[in-house]
């Protein structure tokens, strides 16, 4: 791209990150998606102070995504009632910062964050997640 190609472009908005995340999720293997149940995706510019504290971080740029809910390993034989759906939060500004500093496409970064937030919560190893990402490509 030349400098002129960027002249009229704005940074991807929250809605753009949501669309990228939905497309990334749809590209994941069906067996993996089936494990997530009614997972809801949310995008915010940054994590709030409570979320940062919950994972031991101080800088709002250090958290790219967060799973909130009860994962498959914690799910008991008796279903929970009256609870909010499981959620994946993606944080736009840290994602854009990470993307700007690297060589990966924005779609690859969002997919990586999404897979890791889902995968770690469901007890998958880094190797499992790398394989899933490779299959999504």
C-alpha cells in the first residue's frame, strides 16, 4: 500500500473488530465451535480496572482478550440456572497496538486472541490451539 491508500482510512472501530471476530469464529472447526455453546462476543476499547485486577495486570494495553463465564472443565453434571451466557471480551485498542507492532494481519491477531481465550478456558494446550488456528487459515 502506498501512503495515499491510507489517507482516508480510519482505525478499525469496535464494530469492525466484532465483524472480524465473528468471521474468525465461523472459520474455526465445527467440533471446536460446538464446545462453546452460546458464547457471546463483546468488544470494548479497553478492559475495566476489575478485569485487569482479576488477571494481575496494571496496564490496560496488556490485556487483549478475556473469557468471562463458566468453562467446560468447571461445568458440573447439574446445569447452573439464572447465569449470564459465557462471554469473550476483545479489547480493541490493545489489539490494534499489538497488530501495529507486528507483522500479522489484523484478522490473524483477532483469531489468535479469540482461539486462546476460548481454548485456555476449555483446557486446551498451546499446541491444540496452534493446530486449530492452522485449520482456520
